[in-house]
C-alpha cells in the first residue's frame, strides 16, 4: 500500500442472483487510527473487489464483513477479509487527489494544481487504435485534465456504435443492474493511464446526446448506476465527478434529481472527489453544498472575479466554444480566440478548457472522438501553462477601472433618484445587457500574486503603450508577452511605482511584472 | 440658379447694433409655384445674406422684406430684394440632399446613398496645412460621410488652441451674439469642398469635450447659436445635423433641451436635413419625431434588424470604437475588427462609421485632427463599398436561425409556467444579458435584395463549409469573399435551392449569391 495510490482487495463469493450492480461488500479501513467505511463491487465471475485510497502514509488495517446481503440472501466472501499494511510515503511524482484550495486548486500534498483541460466526450467509445492514438496525442499535449463521458455520444459527426457500453442489455434495454465488465475494465485502464500521465479525468456521468436510452434512465436506475460507479471508481486519485454535460438539456431528468445525485455522490464517495455540473443554458447552481467548483459553459471568460465573488468557489470555464471550422457557432472559433480565452481566464485566476472541432474526411473530431490535434491553440496553451506554473502562487483578480464594479448593483440604481453625475446616472439608466457589455469592454484585466507578481492582459485591445501601477517600495522586472507568437521580452528592469512602456499594438498581449 | 446647388443673395444694410447672430432678413422663394419662407443672416461689414436650396428645376422667384427688425429698430436692406431666375436641371454628378428612404437612404434624385462614414471631430480646428492634408487624404479614401464638430475639442491628444472659434469673445466669454466671420467662412468653404468630393458633412452641433465654455452655454445661447447656424448653413445640400457627440455626457444641458433643439431645427430648416443625436451611454430616443435615423455609439453591429424593428428608421452605427493603438478601449480595436464591424452592419442593411486612433509623435490622430490615415481598415471599407454599391438595392435582414428571435420577448416568458421544452424553458430562464449573448453568438447574419441577391456573413466564425437556401425556381452564382484579403472567388454557378460549398475556415468570410 502506498499513499495516494489505489489499494485493491480481491474477494470471491457466489455470483449475485439479483443485481450485479447492487452487490456491495462492506469494509472499514483504519489508517493511522482514522476509520473510513468503504463499500466494494462485483466484477463478474464470482469476484468482488474492495478498493481503498490512502491519503496519508502510516499504518493501515482493514476489516471486511465476511458476507454481504444481496436480494434478500447472504453471500459469503473469501479472501483477505482482514489485514494490516504499512502505507508507504508517496513517490515524488505522486501528489494525491486534487482539492479545492480557496478559489483555486491544490493537490493533497500542497502542490498547486492549475487545470488546463481538454475535451474528448466519447474518448472511450472509439476503437482501441483510435483511443491509443488519442493517448499518444495527450502525451505530447499541454493538458492535465480531460472531460469525457461514461455514456457514448450520438450527435453530428458521432454516429458510430461503440463495441460495449457501461451495462449489458436485458432484452432490448440496457440494464443498470448488469454492469458490462469489459467496459468498466477498459474505463479503469484508461483512467489509470491518465493518472500515469498526470491527467485528471473529469468524468461526465450523464449527457443528453443519446440514442441508446442512457438519457432516459429512471431515477432509481440512475441511483443504481451511480452507486456502482462510485464504489468502483472512487479510489482512483485522478477523477472528478461531472454530473453532466449540459444537464439542462436532459429533458427526461427532473431538476431535483441533480441535487439528489450530488448529495448521493457526496455521501458515498469516501474521499470527496471534486464535483460539479455543466450547463448548456442556465448555469448549475454552484451554491449547491456538494458542488466544489464552478463548471461553466459560457464565453464570458473575463468575469472570473465576479463569479468568484458570487459563488466563493474556483471558476472553471469548461466550455468556451471549440477551435475548429464546423458549421456550428460553438465549434468554429479561431485558434487565436481559443488561446485568448485561456489567457483571459487564467490571468484572472480562473481556468479554461480546450476542445477542437476541425472537419476531416474521417469525421474524427478531437472534441468527441480524439485522435490527433490539428489546431494551433494547444502550443499556445502549453506556453501559457509554463508561464502560469512559474508563478509563485495562484493569481487573484486586481480590481482595475470598472474592475470591482458590479453591473447588477449599478442597474439597481436605475430606480433611484438621479445623482446629477452624468456617468453614474448614465450607467444606471442602461439596459442591464448593455451595462455588462460596456463594463466588459472597459474592464482592465489585472491580477497579482501578493506583491511578488503583477499581471495584466490586454486581450483584444491593440495597445501601443502599457502601464502598470507597482508598489513604490519594491523593484520589478517587466516582461511583455505575445500570446500568439509565444515571445517574451523584458521591457523594463528594476522599476517601481507607475511604470509605462511601449507595446506592440496588436491583440493578445500580456504583461508580467516580477519582483526582483 | 441650379437644382441641388445653393443659391445666395447678398444684401447690404446697417450693421446690427445688438445681436449680429439674431439679425435675420426675411425672404420667400417660390419655386414652380411652391413657396418656402427662408431667413438670412449677417456676415459682417454691413453685409447680409439669404441662401436658398432649390430641390427641383424650374422657375424660381423671390421676395425679400426690405427691412429687418433688430433690437427694437428697423434696418433697411439693399440689393436684389426681388427677382426671378430659371433654375437649371442638376448636372449628372449632383443628386440632391440625402433623405430617408424606408430603412435606408437615397438622394433626392432617387440615387441610393449608403453612408460609409469616418470621423474627424476637430477637423476644422487645426491649422490650414493640416486641414488641407486631411482633405487630400479624404480624396483618396472610401468615405462619403464625415462626422465633425462646430466647436473645438479638448481631450487627450487634443490640447491645441484653434485660431478662431464660432464666436468672438465679449470680455473673457465667448458671445453667441457675435459670430466669428472668419470661422463661418472657413467652415462653409470646407463644407463646400466636401460637397465637391461627394462627402456628406455630419455636423456635430454640441459636445462635452470642452475648456472654452461651449459645453456650458445657456438654453437661450444655444438657441441663438442654432438659429444662426441653421439660417446660414441649411442651404448646403450635403449637411446632416448631429445634435451632439455624446449628448448624455453634457452635464450642463438638461435632457429636455435636446428635444427643443431637434424641434427647433426641424421648424427652422426649410429643407429637412437628416437629424440625429449621438450617445455615449444611453441611446438618444430615436422615436423622437424630428429624428430621422438612428445614430448609435455601440458595438452590437449585429443588431441592425432588431433596431430597425424597434425604431422603424435607418440604423447607423456612428461609433463602433476606432482602429488604433491608444490606451483607451474605445480606441484600440484592430483593423480587422473595424472591417468586420463594417461588414456586419452593412450586410444587414445598416451602416457603420470609421475612426482611427494611432499614436504618433506629432499626436495627430485621425479621429480628432485628421492628417493621414495609417490604418489598414480603409482599404477593406473601400472593397466593401464597391461590393455594396454593385447590389441592385439595399439589403434587408433575412431572419435565420434565431434571426427573428427577440431576447426581450423570450425573457418575458421567465415568469410564465414551464412549457416542458428544455430549450424554450432554458432560454426563458436565462438572465437577459446572457440571453442576448447567446442569441448574438448563434445568430445567422443573412440578408437579401428581393430574390436578386442573397448575402451571408460569417463574421468571427471560422467555417470550413457554408450553406445558403436559395429559391428553387431561380439560378444563382455564388461568390466567397475574404474581407481581409479582399478576394472574391466564384464557388458555384447556376445553382438553386439549398446549396453547400467549402469555405476557407477563417474569420471574415462573406458569401453573396447573385441571380443569373
């Protein structure tokens, strides 16, 4: 047993006569005196497994109930029902699960974790050769998180039939009580592979793009599925629970179900994996107590600060349209625009997720099927990642001109008497949507890591000169960054206070001042 | 006397003892039996003038009152107090004043007029050499309308003191009763020069960027000024009245004054020049009965159709930020973005106005002072203008997917019971500003000239394939246009119905299908 690595006990017993999904060995693990109740799962052929994730090194013992209740009868289990092991200290490349750390993320050992995600929805529903190719691509790509689905995808450019599904069929209907072992083993193998590559799996549990019936499960079926999934997968260190892709488009699911799912996962996941829910139209309510971070489909990547204030949680723009050239407006932004959205979100201390939708004859679009990357944004995302990882900490938004202005607050003043100030009255009189556009346009994109680093991003503004207001009593070196050309130029050294400098007058320019 | 050309009668008399601005000869012109009452103005040195603009050819006679009332006494006038002239038919290059034609514009002789404007606020407040240079630049530029101010500009990059102002000083205060003749003569000379170049002068009557007191005139002073201005300038064919630049930032003017100004100009301008008012924050109320068209400062150039429906008037985006590289977000958009905003507005049957703010050592920025153009958008605007002028008529918006959807209407449904349709309910539940962003992103930008021409603009969408739905019974040739490279490529000939074609997968692509 080793800290931050899944530990597994194999048991044997009679096969369940009823639900193979519901049959759950009961275990208690005691690590350094701290108890955790853990439930196992059935893997077929009379084999049951119990998995444990040790968050610290030390001494670990366990005790597994010698029998489990299934369909009103008892199944006796054989194997290492009790034991004690030394849990070794984690290796240097292993940092533990990713947790929320204020408005940011960190691994259990305290290492900063900044998600630079990508999206391959139907990653595991392609033939093995293609999935292997996707993993080869990932090995050379800048991504440390990937969004992918348990259930296969039916949509434009996604018409292939997967070789296997999460469940077997009973009659002509997929039966959540009969997990398809080949599927789950392959899923686990891929999650393990991601872990070796340092990539978090942001696992999407439901989604609407379906022709097989997975978007029409009953509440009870959903719970059976989630119970099996969480018992089977929760000991993987590199998983996040994404309740859905576009939860709000799932017409057959009542809204309250999502809260049930979140609570159920929270109560049944012994390790507290990150959890959120992804929207098409209305955002998921990130105030939900079991939701750990904001997972947003939207393009307003400049609003990180506002969202952080509203929800008090890390802000991940998990879908900001995809770099590509398909006919849908969500899948044809330029590589520059994708790189820009990453810079905007990350400079402000938020996070962004990539996806790619380039037409090709084989209809293998990265966003759903993986394969190879064709786009020009990944190189820029790698460049950004390197710069962000050099920072001494996570950046926090620095209110600039309009930076701390809340359009909603201004808009409320429309009902109040005029102040006589043309600007204040003018802003208050604007339609809210116009007010947002105005303030978004005027907003200065700035952040800082304490007094160590100050960052500014000019986005679509083509400035010929720049300005930073640095502490008077400290000295900084200022670097100008071209996010597209991927150049870094030191423009000032040993400066303090209000500093001005020339800029190249084009889109995609960032400036970083580092304390000497 | 010639149709569409200013006709002027010079009179002499004693100089006014009181207000030189208020002294107004009274005349009646009868052109082809139709009477127009026209008032003249004082030009100094005992000279008065009466000007008339003949909208048609024919026979014109006039009668001027032999004396005018001024400061409680009578001033006798000498000169051609009566007369008759043949009004010759206009020359082929002369099309008459620009009028509203439905949601578009046309000259009096029926010629289409599509404004392709630019902005040089303090055009006439620079030294002669610079103004001459500006006119040389205009001669080679694609602009047929220019926004410029009567009063000088005080602002960043605008600190020079003009040689003369619209009025002389009495004591240390500019006195609206004492027009500065050198100023008005120079203004007229420049308006005439613009007319020769086929350029409409969109004359800005007030603005807030002032250190001389012109933004703090009293209501009475404003009226004296406007009365003089309209009597003096209304016979120029190529003028539009723009009540202000950023009327809403003029803190010393009450809101009702603007309605007074509009009504006053309407009542005192015998020829009905186009009239509008330009905002910074809240739009002017384009429902105002004396306002002929929408003059908008905003960036939502894709909303031409919505604004046309709301106001029933032509939509001119007279300020959409400026191509340039200054520090202000309104003055540092890229040349591509400026070209894009022109294409977006014009394809939809609206209009756009250019401005340029490139830093240079002399601090001569085109937007305020003129000089030479440094940017790359004017060549693209010329290319667009050529294409738009080739069209058989003014394009009208073609509702596409979301094209006829009004976010405000959808938003109202938030209070109503759910329909059970996830899309309808989801959209209705969105905050209005999000709804606008969503629909703006999804909106298809399409227009048509009857069944003759169909236009589509993909804007920031990088599509690898395109589609048009053309009438089944007619045949079209389809051309793909790269707005930045300024290339036109025929991609399909003789096609009908639903047509698909490859596109280059980059920003700034338009498609035009012309009936064979």
